[in-house]
């Protein structure tokens, strides 16, 4: 299906017309241009007359405004010696008495000459215009109008047509029903939960980024720049597709074709937009083959590129999609960029270069990698903050949870996605994981393996829910690990999965808190009230799924099913699914947000857990950090534009 070109008009959009077509919008543009031209003509004549009148007034009235008899007069800043600067940025010009009078008079005279010359030129131009015949004037207006229309057309043409590239091997995009009735029943239940989440969003939040399932209306956060970009639609597409919810998928596709527009004045998170939108659109493209998703992904990616215009090439955290102006979060170690954000672009950007033939995407992420490789790392660890202006680390805080997590994930996945040819990425991953294991991974008194956080030389014995994804990562990276440590990493993955399951099992709701401690006799439980919430996050279920794929130990399906039941029991409401504020309370309150990643990740991993390994096999697909599957690119046989070291 093709997308109608769209013309922005006062924040609303109307279809553009084929050349020569005559209809309302075109007619309006014509009228406006002619009116504008005539108005300009009248205005210029009026200004000319005013100048003339001003010029011929007696001298004293002309200069009255400046001749206030004050010693000090405030005027806007000009670079003049002898000036004292006001805090406001204005400067004070000090009065200097009669000896400057002669110079002032000369300046006035030359100013008057200039005004006279301008005035005469303007009059001359106006006369020439008026001397022209009606036809000549019409022709001039038409030329001007054509130029404007041409410019608009150029703007609307969007990106150049994309070069044809072979579709990578796309296998296992659907599977049959599970043969075991109880597995089928569970999988059907997960699909039903997806239907409920989607239908509720469709009914109450359509087009908004997310849904408030209690208030039954749209919701958004500042990561999407508070504009209606339909984040839930884009994030959910591939889950709908693999679940065989084709009507819903088509509905989402139509919304995207007709409404998804990135020419909006919105300051968005580069990372979030990359993993949810670009990842979501690319996955939808590869699964369905529908060109519109590829085009939209590329249009959006172009809008993200200005974020890389920093002194170091480390991108800003946020960029305005319209102006291209970027900046960082103030709270991030004095305006630093964040490791998990600028380090989580590689997969999508490599695919963008593959699909567009534009080397820029690949070069941007390889530049980040090169820069990081050159930097000193305290204890071999990567701090979470890096200043994009100076290229220096910010606060020395290292975590495998929030702020650090997907940087490590993308090193491993860059290797997997390149058909294991990107050995530089694999080596960087192995070194990073080795340092993490040495400094951050510990066993609690009760025998639970956890990943703590490193803060300025001190280990905090706390693990975030986000860090639970690492169980799956260790298992995924086991094969190919150095010194034949595959067994060790699979075991480490299993231990993390067990710990994270304990964090769920030790709550009243059987849902995991945001962070849990291993300190002063505490084992895998949250202490602070503001760490007791569960916001429909996927990481623990993600790890169960990877562990299931690598071991087929039935306990992972069992644990996944426990989580699914708890979500259905405590988070389900009539208007969708909501996060809960305290997993230790038997009467929890809702946070009233249905996160887009609930549809993109949590429900997808649950569905995959009860599907066969033939659905999205891990030999052919690599999941981005938002669970959007991207096909392996056989980079042994393909040369990406810009990947030649001489071009970098
Ligand atoms: C998701 O948006 C991604 O998984 C991201 O990497 C971190 N966390 C959220 C979900 O918890």
C-alpha cells in the first residue's frame, strides 16, 4: 500500500495534490499568494511614505526620543569601548558633554543620507511595479507561486527511494498450535491478554502513546515528547503479527500509514524512540514485508541523526524532531549522556544502513564503539555516564540494571546479528562481562546470586528488576564464550533466573518489585516504599524464555505461568492492564499506566515461552532490547556501505 504524501498546515495535515490538479487546498494557496503579494506592495508603499514623512519633519521633533537630557541612556548591547556592562546584557553609554556634538551631527547627516537613498530606491521600485501591466504582474506572481510550490513539493517528497536490497532470510514468523493441550491453553490465555490490552488501547487511547486503563484515556510521558506518536501501536505490531492477530495488525498498519508523522515539534528520547519505534517498525517490516514500515523507520531515523552533532559524536539523550536541537537530562551527572542510551543503537542502525545504503548510521555507531575502546575503564568497568562535550566519564557508577543494561546486551547482539562475524563486539562483550562478574556479581548469605551496583569504589548490594534481563543475556552469550566457559555462563544465567524468581515469590502479589536488596539479613526483597512497585516490566519473563530455549527445563514455563496469572489477577482492569504501586500489599493501588513495552515485550516473551522453538528461532533472529526481532545479517557475504575501514 502506498502512503499519501502529507502537507503540514498549521499543525494539521491535509493531502497534497498531484501536479495540475485543482481543488480546495491548491485554490487556497493561490489566493493566499496573490493576496500576500498585493499586501506586500501596499505595505512597502506605506513604509516608504512613513520614512519620507519622518525624514521631512523638523529636526528637533525627530530626535526627541533620544534627547532626554539624561546622563545615562540604556540601549541594547553594542561592542563599544568605554562601556560598562549591565547584568541584563545591556550596556550603559555614558553622556560625554559638548565635545562630541560635532561627531554626532556628522553621524546624523550620514544616517539621513542613507534613509534618503533607501526611500528613493523603495519609491522607484514601487513605481516600476505599478508601471507593469496586469499581465506582467500576474506572470510575476505565477513565477513566485511556482517557486513556492516547487519548494513545498521538494520538502514533501520525503526520503529518496530506497535501493532494492535482498530481504534477509526470514524464517519462523508463525507456527502451528502447540500439540500439548495444557500448553495450548496457556498460550491462548496469553493471546487473550494481548487482545484485552490492545482492544482497550484501541477503544480509549488510540493514537496516544500509551493508555491510562483506569481513567480510560490516552497517556504519554516526556520520552515521547508529549506528542501523539502512537507508541503502543508501533511497539505492539510484531507481537500482534506472531500471535496471528491479523485484523489488529492491519488496523495498526492503517493508523501508521495515515497518521504517523515525525515532522512534529517534539523533543523525544533518542534511545526510546530507537528501540521502540525504529526497532518496532523494522521488525514489522521484516515480518510482514510491508514497505510502509521500512519507509517510516527511515524517515524517523533521519530525524534522529542531528542528535549526533556533539563535539565527540556521542549523541544527546534527547532531540527535537523538528529543529534537530539536542540536549541531555540535567540529572544525568551534570548533563552527561547515558551508557545504556548511546550504547543501544547498534542493531537498528546497522539495519538502517543495510536497508538504505546510507553509511551514516553504521558510521555513527562504529564511531561510538571506537571512542569507548580508547577510554580508560576503572577496574575494567564502564561507568554509566559520559560527557558528550568533553568525552570524559561522569560519575563512576556502573550497573547492569538501569543506565547500563542494554549497552552490554547490544555488544553481544551485534556479534550475533552479524552472523558472528563482528568479533570486535564479541571481544568487547567478553571483557566487559568478565569485569562485571569480578566486581559486581556476588552470592548472598542465603545462596542467591545477584548483580550489585558499583558506586565510586563501593558495591551496593541491591539488584534492580531491570538487571534480571542479564540471566537471559548470559545464557544467550554462553555459546562462543572464551576459554570454553559456556557451561559456566549458562549456569550463571540459571542462578540469576532463580534469584529473580525469588524476588517475585517473596511478595504478596507474586510480582517482582522494582529493586531488591541483599543486605542486613534481607534476601531479594524491596525495602524502600518507592522500590516496591511493578510496572508490567518484562525482564524476568525474558530471562525465563531464554533459559527455556536453552535448557527446556519445565520450571521456566512454570515460573512464567505464575507471573502471567499474577498479572492477570492483580494488574488486569476493565480498561486494560495497569502497573501496581506495592507488590507487598494485598490491596494494591494502581499506577494507571499500561506501558507500551507490556505489549511489545512482556506478552511477547510469555507467548514465545509457550510456543515451539520454531517460532522466531534464535539462529535467525536477534531480539532488540524492546523484544523486536531483527533478522541476522550475513555480514560475511555482505559489505555494508561505510564498513570499509578506509571510509570510516
Ligand atoms: C524496555 O523499554 C526495554 O527493555 C529497555 O531496554 C529497558 N526497560 C524497558 C522495560 O522495562
